[in-house]
C-alpha cells in the first residue's frame, strides 16, 4: 500500500503571513493538529498545534520578531513559529516507510508532495486506521493465542488446523514469548466463532494455547 491511496486530499493550509490566531482557529474548527504552510501550491513549511501552544505559553522556539515579544497571537505570524523545509513523502512512498518516518521523528503528520507541489497530508491517525483495518479490530471476531517455536512449519500446521475447521483467519500478529526467547506467541484473529473445538484440536496437535476469546 502506498501513501497516495490513504492520504487526506482535503488539505487545510495557511500562509506564512497569517497569524497564529488564524492558524489555531482553523485547527479547532476542523479538528486537526497540523497545517502545511504554503505559497500557492508550493510547500514552505508546517505549523503544528504544539508550535502554537508553545508560542501561547512563552515556550518553544525564540521569536525572530521584536513585535512578537508581546505574545499577542493575532499579531504573531505563522512564519515565526513554523518548521521550514519539513520532511515530506510522495504519493508513491510505501506506507511502511511513512510510518517509520513518523515514528522515528515523533511527528504527527507528513505533507505529501508531487513535483514540489502539496497534494495531500498523511497523519498518524491515517496510519493507525490502516493498522486497525488490517487487524480486523472493528470486525466482530474471535481470537486464539498460540505459543510455538519459530519454525515456519509449526505456524503452517496451526493455520491448517484452523482452516480445516472452515474458520476464516482475518489477521495474524506475533510477539516474543517472555519466558522463552526461542518461542513466539501468535495471535490468530478469526471471524466470530465458538473457539472451543479448534482450540482442542490445536492442543491435541501439541501446541500450547495461551488464551482464546469468543
């Protein structure tokens, strides 16, 4: 999946000459926390809710204007607190790469550009939505957690047992097993079902079921 498939194309923006008060009001009205700063369609920077909050409470970046020292939000310009030359992605960027950039840099969103023009924005909420959808969390479901070693054949065997019960595997997650680093716990999320029968068969095959949720 690429950024262009999930980015927000409805973009709210400000100019660098706009006031912090205008930027803050735009964020509140539209329930957003990030505003690209543009000149036409050209991206100049980005200003965030935390940037504005820092300005309001006399923290964060030092102002580059003497008039801003009055700390009047209606007189302080966006240009004084925005981040210039922000990290960006393009529509063809893979979601995994965008997520890694957001995580490593502790950003809330990344502007999306195409031929140096702003075409969208992708936020941590967009990426979280993809994860939730992939994991089937909003889908009525059951879950079976199975502890096994890292041999792929073991995973295939458990999957085969589930499939033979005509149960649909929505998603699979895994985490290291704390008590034994050679093993992992696999979380099989299934369509809503009675798990008792399949759990019994998995255990008879020699696997340890940590938990099962109908």
